[in-house]
C-alpha cells in the first residue's frame, strides 16, 4: 500500500461546481496533514493545513478522519483559477518534523 | 519578506558530472528539506536538515548528499549524474520548533530544473 494515495483524476468541472478530492494514508501515527496546490511547472504552495476538527477557508473545506486514515478537500463554487494539481501531504511522526510524504496529485480543470 | 530562494533555476549537465544546488530558507526558519519531483509524480523526499543536523533521509542512493550551513542555507549535491536524475529539485523551509511544538508547515522555493543529457 502506498503511503499516500489520492483519487487518480483528472477532474473536469464547469465553473460554479462543487468538487471533492479524497486521500488515504497508511501510517496511523501521522500527525500533520496538508493540502498543497501546484500549478503547471511551478512549486507546490500550501493551500491549508488539515485538523481533526475540520477547517474551512473561504470556498475550501478540509476534513480529517483519523479512524479511517482519510483526508478530504471540498472546493465550492469552482473558479477558473482553481485549475491546478492538488497534492495531499502527510507528515509522519518524528522528533524534528521529518519528511513530507506527497500523494501523486489530482488534477482539476475548471472550464467556463 | 523574501521567500525560499533556490539557485540556479535551470541547469543542464551531462551524465557522470556532479551538480550542486543551493537553497536559502525563509528568514527565521531553521529546517530545510529537499525533494525531487519527476514529471507526473508528487515530490519525493530526499533529505531534511534541522539546526544544521541531518534529521531525515529518503530512499535515494549515496550519490545524493546535502548539508546545512550556520545561516541555515543548504546545498544538495548529486554525484555521477544519471539520465534518471533529470527532475525538478525543490527546497522547502519550515520554522522547526515553535515553543514546545514542531511547526511543520513547509514553504517551497521555485525549484531547480535539472536536465541530464
């Protein structure tokens, strides 16, 4: 089983749609979780951290289910500018904050 | 405030050569990590340094090495380059210890695109 697995995608949606990405992770002791966004040929950018209680930032909502080792990202009212690859990221336990483990990414294409 | 800066942005090397990539973290950040990203994949962890000590190493051969300097900048060295080393090399900086907790939110530089021919 891969350490972080994401929906294969690509997701092609019209403007205004709601889209959800799912991710599972294998290390049950992982403590930090993130969603990153990566535009074509650019560096990944932190979209949001994911907390057990769930968190929301504008049109974006992230959820964490530790029991199921499952992370989700919901994007409401999609914009053209949301088109990018979304990376699910897990930080396994470690004294100094060890490696970030990335999923392969899910590509989102929003069309008008 | 300057973000994470990496140099060079692009590089072309031939097989068998050696390369050194450089990274300056965000001011105040003490942790630097290196990642390799090949086309169509997520970044893969190579090394992490915190307070100038290696704190983590990914599944990469010994041809890959790194170090962190007293000013927290870092270098990644790759010896005996192979065609398969062609990739985007990303440096990420994070705060490290924030009080009693580790702040692991990582911020990436624009990367160095290495092409081995």
